[in-house]
C-alpha cells in the first residue's frame, strides 16, 4: 500500500468512572483553545446502567502534572429530558473563534411521547465556553418524534466558515445542512432526502469529505441494514448536490455501527481521504468517493469487538496510524 500502518488494540477490562459514577462514553480532542500549552479534551458521559445514553458533556484541561481539571460542564438546558448525540468543535462564523456544537435528542417531560433533536452552539469566551447557548435550532421539521443520528462539520461553499450536516431518523430519513446568519441565528440551509434510502430498517448517517480538493465538501450518506452497508454520494457542484448511485456491500457478521467514532483518514496512503466506519462486531469499513461512484472497502485489521477508533501519528514516523480500542 506504499505505507505502513500501525494498529494498536487496547483491551479494557474495567470502566472509567468519576466520583458521580459517570462513565466516559466518547472523547473529542485534544485541543489548546486558550493557548496556554496545556491540552484540553471534551467528553460525553453517562451513568450505568444506561451508559449508552450521554447525559453530561464536559470540557477538561490537563494540568502540568497530567491530571484532568474540569473547566466546563453542560447538562440538558432548561431542565429538558434527553441525551447528547455527539459534540464537535467548529468555526461557524469564520472568524477564527471556535464554537462547541452539540445535538441533543430531547423531550419536554417524561411520558409526553415527544422527541425532538435540537442543535446548540456555545461560543468560546477566551478561557472557557459560554454558559448559555448563543444559538439553537430544532431540526425535526415539525415532526413530533424524530431522532438525530450524527452530525459532521463541513464547508459547503468554500468560504472558510463552516456549516453543520445532521442526519435525521424516520419518518424523515434525511440530512439537514445548518448554517449561521451574520446575526448569529441558525437556520436550515438545505435538506437532502436520499431517494434510495427513503425506507429501511437501519439509521441514516452522514459524513463530509472534499474528495476532489475543490474546497467544496461533498457528502456521503450511508445506512447499515443488517449485514449490508448501503452508501450514496452527494457531489457538491457549488450550486447544489448531485445525487450519485446507491452502492451496497454485504459482509457476514457486520453489526452495530459506532456512530460517534466515524473518522476521516487516508488509511491506505493514496493521497485521498476516506471515511472510516467502525463496527462493534470488529469490522472496519472505508468509504471512498470517486467521480463515478462510492467504493466500500474492508480495512484489513483484526481488532476484535470494537468500542473506539482514533487516528494519529503514534510512532512519529510522519504516517497516520489507527488506534483501535476493544472493550
């Protein structure tokens, strides 16, 4: 492949708990947002036995001795019931000041039968994120019961400020692209409804990649349906998105996509970024855009049942390695 890959597998026999019995479900970072040469990271955390539901979002900084200091914490705003889907850092205004972006699937009260995905934006103040969101947007298009499955940062028009693509579950089964007005309000810029995925038993997810390096991010929508992964490209033409052909690959034993762990990586060293999809079953699939189609590859690793995936130059040889976590 013209490149040596380093695959590390970590077996986790226990769980990471805080004094409040929270478990870290997902970590984002590292960063140095306040430029003090001390690394920071962001976590989604939950409490057993419902540890798959992230109910707290936290921002930590590592001190000089390597201990983690909690500098910011977020629970469901305004007493809403719900859980965090994911979290990311972006620059929606293009001013170089980061924002924390998160989506929660929330309901107003227990037993109400209403579930709404709401996008929240928290600006950076210089030493921490703002206590209250500067903007929020309900993504459900007036449907009473809709879940968001994942979010990704993208640049739809190559202007340097970023947008957010969020995938929505049934009955919408669509992707909404969210932008920010100059006044700071969020609005739905565009909705993509993949005709080939209008029905199905699996969730619809979205990933962004600038495969042709024209500064305009393209999108891949994909859905796991049992042992089969279906994927469809939406090519960014500058005036809209051109729908590509639906492709699918059936793999024995494929099960449980880790939706928060989707990453972009040039894993095969061919100079083009791929979208890597880890599955709890131990499978690692790569989606690659070409002008004609979407290619689905199986990455040749044997990491056992997966719980996490990350990338970095772990052995400092200038090549991007993959870190697979099993546990």
